């Protein structure tokens, strides 16, 4: 937080958010007032920029740490420079036994994707272009947790263009139960007509998570086993 932001916060009690729609402010309320935890670990899948439109940077500023997963090499380097206390993995998330895959780097980096269909559709619509296609190492989300955390991270944020639903559905709840999920649950659309990912919402609810908040871009879920103040 820069000096200007700190001054605004002190004078007016404004809450600083780095997320797209204030998701980090909602999560901050959840961890402090519902789950009663202050220091926690996070896994940020699809970090993109280390600060802008980011769901975990607010907590990095509060001296929490975690793992950032970003397949775009140039963005991964920025994350390592700007968030030196975090570990940054320059990998994608696999859904099967593949260990590498083509990554489509778009001219708008937030739309970069492992989905060939999505990348080509973005071009077809005429507003975006594929800058390059590169091969990137893949890791399963459960393996990422096993190899980089002593225990399950408290917060998992997932924002992977075209694969949010598939990654969430591959999560092994018999091994890991994060206290909070922040998950993009609508597909991208230039005309704000994205498709709602109801399957993954239902899947998390079936696995005993409460849909606590929704910003129409991201949905925030709390594990009922940790939620002492169900609302």
C-alpha cells in the first residue's frame, strides 16, 4: 500500500481493494470476523499480475504468504520481483497425466489460456489476438499443494481462463479442505454475457461448502466445517 492509500485509509476509513470487485475485502472480513484467523497461507492459481485485479495481494501486504501459479513466463518474473516472500511457480495446472501443454499468450494477458478453442474464439470475435504459443510445464493442483505446503492452504483463489471449472472439479477433498475458495464462476465475454458455471458451484456445495458471497465474477465459498457463524 503506497503512502497516498495509507493516508486515505487513515483519514476516511476507506478499505483498499486490489481485486476486480472487492473480493479481497470480503475475504478479509471472512478470515477476521467469521473464521477468526489473521495469518494464513494462500494458493493463487492464475495470479496474472501480482497486484492488479488480484485476490491475494491485499493479504501479502498483511504479511501472509503463499504460492502463486502463473504460466506466462513474463508475468511470473514480475510476480517474483514484486512478491519476493511468495513462491511463484511458472507452470499450468494439469487435468490428467499430461506434463506439458500449449499456452496461448493473448494480447490481453488476462485472457491467455491453455484452451485452444477459447483462444481461437477470442480471435474470431475480432477484439483480441494470439501473440504467441509456448509450451509450459503442467502440475496437478493436488500435487502443487503436496509439494509446496506443510498443510492445506487456507485460501485458494482460482482464475484460469477457460479451465476454472475443471480445476475445481479435480480437487481432492479427501486430502485437502481449504477454509475459503475464491473462484471465477462466469466465462469471459466482451458483451457481459458470460456463461454461469453452475456445475462447479453445485459441486462445492455438495462437498459441504457454503456459497458466502458472489460478485457476478467470482464466488466465495467457506468450508462449513470451519464456519462457526453460518449466515
